[in-house]
């Protein structure tokens, strides 16, 4: 069936008034989209960007340039429409959904934020597992159910975004563990650590891997040991999306760590994933290369929130508009090759 | 004055609720835009994409995969709204203008096409100069005046696009001459030449350079010897844009050849140029590297028409929306770095 869908999409692409293949990566995007949806005929897609917010116990160990309270402050900024992802979502015509997966403050007074809080932040993974098994199931189920719901509602694609002070440390630890690469090869400076902060971050990750490594026998356990509620929820969302045929656009290193976790659980998810961009964090690049995902954009972004994914979604939409709206050689009476 | 504008723009960028510099290339785009406009305060820009269409005498020498009649057929396709650039311009909210600079057919019956015809195609540059001095002046003046008019009308930026069977041969010959690089290093397969066609194209360019080289003493003469009316017009448009402060977004190898010609005439134009993408044609990459222009997108496009420039303009618009609409740390009460 995948072959038939590919054939139909390529046939239409090759009938449009352009030299064959001349839209390059945009033609790949159309093909990816159709295969992920499971159909060669699809409407211009309306997409949604979901920002999963959560706090991290590890933030107490001095691994971020910003204080933990910034997580809740930024969620309020999302609710008020003032953050980068708000601006980009408005401009790209995407719906924005913010989920409190585990922010370390009561946010139930914010009506526009979905309350899916698992706990008030994870545990500090320098002393114990960040997430308990029941918390892991709860967080992943939230993401899984969300994807199913979005597909039922007729959404065309899901852009993953996140917010959480300390979460590049969590993501880098998870990537280091799952790729079996030393932390220094997959850890960056996050939101802007200085040299001392960066050395501290590396030490923390090394300690965490030594502490938890001997007790772990499969990938999901690494998600519990060093992950976060937002990372677990996004991994669940990817698994859900692959079940119902909802295309997913990744953003930065944290969403990519989620994708890596989901992929280790179920390799089939890869067909449903688009790497929106490759950014500043070296762990991001390592995951994309390992999974064989080619990023659409390379703009040196290091903001997260889903910003790179939303920017890439504009190109996906452009590609689909071209697919739907361009005239064919026949319609326009344009001559073919000599 | 440039320093003052830079300072004001960076000051605003650093006040927005994001880690400093975390919007990467998008921050550079805002800075470039403000400097090109000559102001730190500017509205959300409305842009225009201008497609310069023209025919080439060299198309008679078997250098293209498509017959020359495709130029006029595609201009009709532009007029009817069915080409790739039409779809992308609509989606990006850009105005589209199509100029007949020298198509080898009467197009005066198409009211939506600007009649700026210099002649019914250039001469075949294997036997004589493609363009006479008076034709060169006329074509360049058309472009120059257009940029001035667009600026007066309040347009925010100009995306350059082109259509003309044979024009990658003209562009590659011009690039080879101006960069003093052998044709094989700056010549690609255009719209899809096979091996035999590609060898023919290389031979044609080599012959043309040998024929004209001994008679030429400055860059503009190369534009007349092997250029095209659309290339001359775009070089004029770039010179005009740099005079009035209109930011210009380049597309593929042909627009880049125009930029190289304009730059050799007046190096100051560089500040007004954004490389929208780097594409499939090796001459394109060579020009951008030589001029020190970093492309925004890398999508393996090889269509022309301004398509890559329009796609890049979406990112420029995103960057400017972020600059205007994001909340500051103060407005959103978000904490700064520890």
C-alpha cells in the first residue's frame, strides 16, 4: 500500500509544470506527508503545535543558566501570547496548545493551559530515578491519547515543543545513555552556560549515568532514570501518532531525545517523523544522524518551545500547496523535454 | 549610522523573552533587514517577487533539456496563476510581478505581464555579443527604475526570479568569466540535461569564453557578451535597490549571476542582498561563497522563477514578526540569567 501511495504522489509531482524533481526537498516532504497520513489525496493540512512544559529535579544541581522559576514564568508568557512560539504559530496559522506536564507550581488558574500535571517536577536524578513507573505510564499516556485525539479532530500534523529549565541536561543524559556515547559528545550549553556551568553539567550527566547504568536493562528505564515528564509525554505522543497516522515535526534536542526513546521502543515511528531543524546542541545532531533523519532547516536555533518545528511546518505547507495548486503540463499547455 | 541601527536592533533582540542569541540566523536576518532599510524601526514588510522573463539566442545551440517555446508557455502559466512561483507567492502573501524583458514572442496581449521587451531574445553568443550596449542600458535601466518605484510604493523587499530557456548556460558563462574559474566548476545540468547535453553545454561555454575573452576589459562587457536581458535587468534592479535601500532576496544560479555582475560594478550592493537558498547548480554555490553570502535554505531546489527566494522570505517575515511581537523580559516578568 505504501508503494501505491508513493506511485500516485510521484505521478502527480511529475505532471506539474516544472522540471522533474526540481522542487528538491519539497517533493520529499509531500511524499513523506502522504505516506505518514497513509493516503495520496489529502487536504491542505491544519497543524497544531503542542508545548509540553515540566520541571526537573536536576535543575537544583546548577545545570542551567536560568533559575527554575523561568519554567512557570514562560508558561504564563505562552498563556499571554508573548513567547516566540506564540508569534510563529500565529504567523504560520497553527493552533497552539500548552500542556502542564509537571511544572513546579500550581497553574490550574490558567484556563488556556491543559492541566496534565504528573507531579511538581521530577526527582533529582543524581540521587534516584527522576520518574517512577506509574508516573512514566501517566505521562506517556497523556501524549499518546493527545495524538489520537488530534487525529480524530482532523488535525493534519503535530509539531512538538517543550519548556523546562534543566531539560537539555535530561535530554543529553538520555541521548548519551541510549546512543552509548560519552556525554561530552552529546551535551551542549543549553540556554547559554558559561565554561564552569558546562563542566558542571557534564559531571552531573556522567555521575547520573554511573549511578543508574548498572540497574537498567531496557530503553524505557533510561527514560524513567534521567528523563522528564515532557520528554515522556512527547515519546508517548510519537507512539500515538504512529498508531493513528499523524505526521509529527520535531524541534530541538529535547524533542529529538523523545523521538529516540520512542524509536527504541518501536522503530516504526520513524516514518511519521520529520526533523524540523538541526540546531546548536550537538546531541541534537547526533540523534538525527543516528536515526537517519535529515533536518529541513539549519538556522542555528537554540530556543526550543517548538520554534524550529513551526518554521519547518511552513515549508511543509508550501510543499503541499504546490502539490495541490500547481498546473500540470497538460492543463497549462507547456511543452515537455526535447 | 549603521552602528547606531545595529545597536538599537540588538538591544531590542536581547530584551525579548528568549536566551540571548537563541533565535540564531533569524536574529541575523532582522539585523540585515534593518541595515538594508537604513532604520531600526520598520513595519512588518510587504514584499514583491518580480519574475524577469527572456529568451536566449544560445538556446538554439542545444544547451537545454526543454525547447525555447517553454519560455513563452511558462509566462502564460505565470499569467494564469499555475506555476510554482504563483502558488508560493500567494501562500507567502507576496505580490507577484512578471516582466517580459525579451521573450521570443509577442506577449502584449497578456495584461498582467509588464511589457519591458528589449528584443525578441538575445543573439547567440557563439557568434557575436548576446546584447548590444544600448540594449544593455535599456535592460539595466528597467530593473533600476523598478527598484526605485517599488521603494517609493513602500514595498518592504524584492525577491528576484527569472524564466528563460537557456539561461543557466548564460549565467554559468558569466560566472565562469567573472570568477575566472573553468566552466566545469560552475556549470550544472540546468533543468535536467543528460550527459551528452551537459558536455555540449560545457563546450558552448568554453567556446564563448575563448571568442569574447580577448575583446573584454571590464565586467559589464561580460554581461553584454554572454548575459541575458533578464540577467541585465536583475543586475540593474540590485543596483537600484542599493541606491534606495530596498532589501533584495536572491533565488538561484541566474539571480546570483546578476548579483555577481552588480557587485563587480559596485561592491556596496552586498549589504542589500540576502541569499535565499543554495541549490543544485554548482555555479550558484561558487558565487555565494565568493561573495561571502550565506544561504538561508538548502533544499536542493533547481526550479528558479524566484521559488527559493519566496520560501526564504517566509523566514525573513517570521524573524521580523518575532522582533515586533515577542514580549520583553520586563513586559512578561520573566527572570533573567542567574
